[in-house]
C-alpha cells in the first residue's frame, strides 16, 4: 500500500474510533486535521529519507490526557481544600476529602460524604464500607486506582456534641458542594457513573425515592449513563446474601455496558 492510501486508512480508522467514543489511542481534532492535510498534500520524497509523519498524539484540549486531567483535578482540589462555604463543616473537618483514582477513569463511583475514617485519612471510602467497595471493584476486574471514587460532599458532616457517628448531608449542603463534583465529572468524563445509595442519587439527580425502587436502573446524568446501587454501608448493616447479590447484579450491568467480558466465575459471584 502506498503512503497516501495507508494514511487515509489510518485517518478513517481514527475518525471511526473517535466517533465511537474510544479513548485510546488518543487522536485530537488538530491531529486529525493535520493528517487530512498531509494525505492531501503532494509528498516530495528525498533520497534515503523516510517521509515525515504528522504528529498523531496531540495533547491539546480536544484530547484530554491523563496528566492534563490530573492537573485540572489538582487545581480544583486546591480550591476545595480552602473552601469555607459551609462554615460549620469547614471548622469541624480535619481535612477535605476530594476524591481518588484514575483521572481518566471509565467508571466513577459517587457516595454521599466522608465519614470519620475518611475525614482522618483524607481519602473517600477507606473505612469498612470502603473496604467492601474496594472488594466490589476488584471483583469487577478493576484495580481501585483504575476507577475514580468521590462523594457529593467534600467535608464530613458535623455531629455537634458527639465525636462519633456520621450523619447524612443536608440537601442544602449537597447543593452548596455539588459544583465541585460537577467539575470532577466534566474533567474525567466517565463512561458510567455509579451512584451509591439514596443520598448520592438525590445529590446527583435530585430524585428522592426508596432504594428498592431506584437500584438496578439506568439513569442519565447530563448524558452520562448512571447506575444506582446500594451503598456498601447498607450491605454491612444488612448481611442478607440476596441484598449483596443485587449489588453484584447492578455491577454486572455496568460491566455489560462497558462491554467488558464477564467470566462464568463472575456471573456466579456473591459478594
Ligand atoms: S462541604 Fe463542600 S462546599 Fe461545604 S465547605 Fe466543604 S468543600 Fe466547601
């Protein structure tokens, strides 16, 4: 195949992958335009010299790289760590809890708010419920740092007069903090969001309904498919295998949506 034909084939393939939403290899709009120009232009061939190829791996804004996303998230984290929009939470928190994981993740898990363990460590889902979430993520075939994990609220809801226990965030606290999560989602652009528990659903979608009606269903968050499932803390309170199985079935729907192969072992898995 001649160079111009080969280039055209590459170009068509990249265009198709981009239109289908593929993220790798990363080809920016600018790179695709450069390829088009290169394939159209006459190519002088100098003796002994290979034709120079246009730059395919653009790092402009149309092609978000992992590093760029990490930098953008770090900039938001800086604002969050200085945020005092909820004065009571800002004064009672040990630190803010921004989010962790892959800045370019396909799956983003969203919970409600940090608890005591998260407030102490500065990372979401690190207590007992967090350990169960990590187990679920691994059973799905991901490492914890391959997905992204965040909460609606970045500060632990205060519990005045008590050093122990957690409380759910109020609608007004969620409304105040929500823009930070929106920015995180805009940057990461996950293929699927998993809302963990009714409070996360309320914070993301504004819906209030019993979890048995919400879970296992696909919703849309500004065009991103959103699956609702139980919060892992619920599974710690209710150890019934049937409830754990429901969460696993919800996660299999996520895997199917991502077109990830599901093994027989995974299909028969109980958390
Ligand atoms: S909960 Fe969110 S909005 Fe409120 S103080 Fe913490 S970071 Fe700021």
